[in-house]
C-alpha cells in the first residue's frame, strides 16, 4: 500500500507542503508562514514530535534525496521462458567462492557452502547495442546514461563534491536529462552552475542511517541557519556528516549559503502527483530492488504485463539496467553494482544475511508442483535456528560498530534489517515473510526432499526441496 501511494504521487511535498498522513506535516500550508525561518521551526517541531517511522517518511517527502536501490548478479543459466518461471524455482545467482567461505568470516567447519554474488558480467540480453552510425553519437548516448545513473544514485550532485567528476556530463546533457526524467518518472531536475538536484517523489522505507526525529529536527534548523547567514548548531554528529555529504558544511567556516537555500524545504519542487499507471510503475522499477505484481494496483499490473519487453528495453537504454522477469514480478538488475546504497555480498554482515536468506529459502520454498506464492511466512524459531547454524559454521561476522559476541540479538536485528532493505523479506505484523526473490540467492531446487543438518535447525519437514550441493 505504501509503495502504491508513493508511486501514484500520494504524500508529495510541494514547497513546504506535505500531506497530513506524514505526521501532520500537511498543516504547514494551513499555518502559512511569512518567512523561511518560521517555516523551518514549524517543520522541525513536526519532526521532533513524530515517531521514527513518520519522521523517516517525512524526510523523504520534504527532501527527496534518497538513492535508487538495485540488486546485482545475473543467473548463469536460463531453463524456461523467464516470465513463466517462478523465482522460487528459477535460475539462481548462488555461487560458492573459491575459498569456500564468505569473505571476512572465520570458517569453523569446512563442509558448508556460502552464498555470494557473482562478479559483473557483460551486457544483458535486454540491453540494446549502442548505435554505430557515428562515434559522437555513441559517446553522447554513453554520457547521457552515465549522467542519468549518477543522478538516480545521488539526487544531489555538486561540482566540488565527491561525484563532481560527473557534474560536467549533467550540465552537457541537461535538457535531455530533464526531459527524460520528467517524461518517464515525473521527476523535476534543477541545475545551477554549482549543483544539480533531482527531485524525487516520497518513498516509504528509506531511512537516513543514524537519524531519529530529533536529528531530523536539528538538520532542518541547521540548514535554515546556514541559508539565513546565521551560525548553525552542528553539535549532532549525524547532522554534521549529512551536511558535509551534501557539501553544505564542509568545515567550521566552509558553509555554502546558496546551496543551503536551494536545499531548504521551501525550495523543494514536487515530483508530479496524480500520475498514471505508467509513471507509477516506472518509479517503483527505477527505485526499488524488486516489484511484485501482487503489490500493484490492478491498472498498474495490467499495464506492466502488457509492456514488459518495451519497458525492459527502455530501462536498459536509459539507465543500463537489465530486467529479470519472473512469474511473481520484475527486478531491474545493475551489473555494475553501482545503483544501490547497500552492499549485498560486500562484507561479513552482508554475507551472513545472504546465508540466512539461503537457508530460509531451503526450508520454506514451495514444491514445484505447488502454487508459488509471492511470499511465505517465516517462523521466528527458524530464523534463530538458521543463524545459530551459520555462526557455528562460520563464526560471528566482524563489524566496526557492533559486538555480536556480546549481543547476539543485534546480529539477528542487523541481518534481518539488511534483507528487509534489499526487499528479500518484509514485515508482517510481529513476524516476517520471505519474498520469492530471495530464492535467487539460494541453490536451485531439486525435486527430492532432504533433512536439515544444522543442530539449531527445527525438526525435519517432509517434502521440502533439497538445495543442490555446491
């Protein structure tokens, strides 16, 4: 429901206006303020009074500065027409690394395989070859794609910032980029000589690491103070880090007043609201790891099913993304592993999370002859047992900001949080459901049952598919 509201434009922010479902922020218009500072103070109070979930949603609605998030990896084999194949039983990207273990984890027993993402491969079958009628034409197409990918991953790009090398490409192709983002996604693009900003629609579920309501409130007030030429309160480390990332405050005396004004909530240009099914679905495809058909409205589902090949080609040309089409939905994959703020397979915690997904799939995957639901309920005991087996076999993952030896519940929380952000699991009340796309990280299913082997695992289930040994 939240994804549908995001895609269709509900919850848009127009200047200082946000719909009322985001913690009363819609009252910003009702309480019309005569100056930006009063408006910032009102918005800061909304943040401070909100709960965590509402504050995160309000942040994306007000600023729209979140990255796209896509999975990587391409299945090595295709056994059936993609659209007729379930993720539960289809080709997998599961790999066993040469060392036989996830990177960064101590191996305790030698027989257990590990889940890993593959290295990027060549162009996908949905990607149209570059035109070859002229060298300049191919170069321009590549530059436009590079600039579009940069803006989707980093909606704020400054000339002097960490992604400044791509800023000249954005300026060079500004008209084309503005037209394409507006036509395809309903996103306005604004530019000046020092920065480019893509104004995205609100998106539930995107949080700023380390931020809670008080931090968001402090951010709004600090941004307003800089824009007004006053000394900001930068006492909170998360606020300092984000303003530095935005290049608004890179040092005690290095404050960019003009950029602060451009980022102030009152300067926010709203993404198009009331969009049709085509823009609604494209937004979901462009920003999310996976889109399941059963989560779409009827008109959106009908439109997507009738447009799958054309949309796959469109996103390949525009953003270099490859469509993985399955019976349950679509994932746009990034072979370069760039369009994401996550790093699946990129560290010990990520490896542990993917191992957890693999083992949950092995236990809960429906039989090929049964109906393949888009998600299945996960018993809490199974999560605990699988994590116990993984830590027995591989040891505890190292993390710079967590002591998992002293706090095993933190490992459970962090692994589930990562899988949730990858959209491989989803909350269902106080429980979790395992989504079908998680099976792309597990061995492909065989047709004969086999008992579990981990000492923490729950009792054997009959008629479960056995993962193919690596």
